[in-house]
C-alpha cells in the first residue's frame, strides 16, 4: 500500500510538471511569432499532451490497485523528433540574427531548464522504483532528455549568435 501511495505521489507530481511545461510552451508560441520556432513549439506541446495522457493512464492503473499496463500506452509512445528540419533550422537562426530576437535566448534557456529538471526527476524516481513503474519513468526520462538536448542546442546556438553580433556603436 505504501508503494502504491508513493507511486501516486510521483506520478501526480510528474503530471503537474508536464502541465506546467506545456503551459510554458503554449505561452512561448504567443511570444515568439516566428514560423520555424512556432512550429517546433507546437510539436513540443503535442508531445507534452502525450506525456500527460501517458501519466494519466498510469495513475489510473495504480489507483485501481493494478499493475501499470505499458502495452496500453503504445499509441502515446514517442519516437525521437527533429523539431526543425534543416531548412527551418537555418531559417530560424537567420530570423533571430535579422530580428535581434534576444527574448528567444531566454525562452530556449527556460525551456531547457524545465526539460532538464524533469528528465532528472524521472531518472531519480526510476532509480527508486522497480518493475513497470521503473520502466515507465525511464521512458519519460528518455523523452524529456530529448527535449532537453533540443533546447540546449538552440540556447547555445542563439547565445553564440548574440555574443558575436555587431551591436551598433
């Protein structure tokens, strides 16, 4: 019973964090206004929605006193995504340079930190659990790590672009 209560708390916390991340991405779409970045963030929102469905299904299984049924979550399992294709990638960075979109660095840095924290949480919780819960948390950690890497890469690229810009004068 204690293990079940702990799993419920872990997945409730995870669900809350996924909602927070999704809200941040949705708000960022409004701020960014650039085609390539907006498309990437919309894909991330869709993935966060899948994380939420995945976690809700596990919570339902746990609350019913049953085992987590990962096989029922196959349709929400995520495959790695390249959020920007090659053209959109260069277009996005060029738009940042031309528009001097300094807020984008902040958005990408914040998104990176959100995803990094969540990936670390899932990894830590996976180490403290076993069975299907461990497997599910490891899957979530892997998905979030992919998001973390995406945001880190763009945060670093944008920071480098701005560090080497000619800023008037």
